[in-house]
């Protein structure tokens, strides 16, 4: 079963931009090297050559920014609630975990590695066309246990402090009561949702293999994640989310102004 939890909406923009760069660049070079030499000096440049020369640097610049620097993504579901809500637009540092060639996703320059607690954007391990966003819980070599809603990493219990109750909005006006807890994940302090009495992925006991990561949603009982479909290879990582740039409440049909440009912890 393909996980739709916290699916990030995104077209295959890198492939489209790469194609536009190659097409416009080839046409521009062909005109410079071949046709311009045969064209009379008093004859105007053909419209196709003019467009190719004009748009090639623009397409190339956009491709570089999107592939190597930052990009915006829309998150339609709530497996990371209350940290990220349905309708949030998140901005991601594409370079956080290294520079990769667009389309091929081959790392060409190492910059950093995921840290426990990061909110990471990555490609689904079973479907590379699907982008997901989750929290990094387990690093390579970590022993992860999740049982009775308690998270243990390398035999250390991760502290969770009660912080009242809330409603997990499921869509179509349906809301599920949840307990809010504050979790201390190394240096990252964040809130999670827990549904008392829900028996989901409660018997997780794994060791993260080399070159892979264990991901979980903050909405612990409403998230398809590594407890369900396994580890995320390092090659699937896209970048680290760090800000909410815009937030649209799909239930109330309004903008959540208080979440605009909010830092993601």
C-alpha cells in the first residue's frame, strides 16, 4: 500500500526545467554556431532564435535555484500536526544534505547530513515520484523502539511531557480528540499528537542500517512512516524544511496569518 500521509504536492519540475534548458540551449547554440553565420547582416534574427537566446539563461537560473538552493512545497495532509498542518506551504533548503544533479539525484558535493529532529523532505522509498515530509528520528546505526506510545532511541527513553488536549482535524469537518505532548528529541523540542487507546504501529523494534534514516510523523497515530514502509535511503533525501511561507486552512477556507513565516522546529 502506498503511503499518502503527508504527501507533498509537487510536479516533476526538475525534469521540465531540465528539458527547457536543454531545448532552449541547443536552439540558441545552433543559431550562434550555424544559422547566424549564414544569415545576412541586415536580416532580423528569427523569432525562434530570439526566444531561445532570451529564455535559456532564465530557465538555467531557475533550475539552479530550485535544484541547489531553496524551493517551496505544499503539504496537504496532517501526519506532522501540530508542527505542520494541512495547507501549509513549507520552504526547503535543497542544499542541506548535499548538492545533487537535477533529475538524476546524484550527489556531487557533500555539505551536511540529517540530524535527529530535522523535518526532512524525501522521496518515498517505494515510489520515487512521491515526495513526503517527516521528522528524522533514527540515524544510521540507531536502535529504534516504539511501544505503548513511548519512543526509545539506543535504549534511552525520549522525554514526553503532557501539554493538554487538542483536536486533530481529519477533513470534512471530522475531528479526533488527541493528547498533546512536548517531546525532547536531542536539542529539538517540539509538540506531538497521541491518540489514547489507538493501537497502530506499536511494536516497532529496528536498527537503522548504514546509509538510511528512520522517519516518523509528529501526529504519531495518524502517520504512515518508517514504522509502516521502512527506512529512507540517503539517496532519497531532498532537503530540510525550515519555514512555513504560507498557510491555508482548508476547513475554514481562510489564511492562517499567524503561521506565515513561522520557523519549523
